[in-house]
C-alpha cells in the first residue's frame, strides 16, 4: 500500500466556502463539497510519491458563487499547512 501525506488546507478567503480536493497522483476526489468557514482548516490525505511528496489541486466557491478559484500544489510534505488562495 502506498504511503500517504496528511496536510491541512486553510480557508484564507474573505468568506465561508465549499471545497473540493483531488489527489493528483491518483486522480481521485478526496474532498467533495466540504463546507469550510473563514479562518478554519480541514485535514486532507493524498498519496505520496517515491520521494514522500504529495500533489493535489482544489476548487472552492462561496454559497453565492462570488468566489470560484482553483489551485494546484506539488511537493506537499506530511504536516504541511496549505491555503486556498
């Protein structure tokens, strides 16, 4: 079984959002429309590559649709703190 990377994804936006996250190593969605309040974070788990690094991308949107963005992050280490923006 492959090793996993655990990181926290924090909402650094100006409003509460819903977050979707995909593991870029497996192409599987690991979070599906998870509500994330402003200033809070959620734990995310992705598969590690042979160097022990993870890769993921995420999208988020506010309930009124005013925020809609995505971000890709490579080289995620176990215990990293990532932000939406």
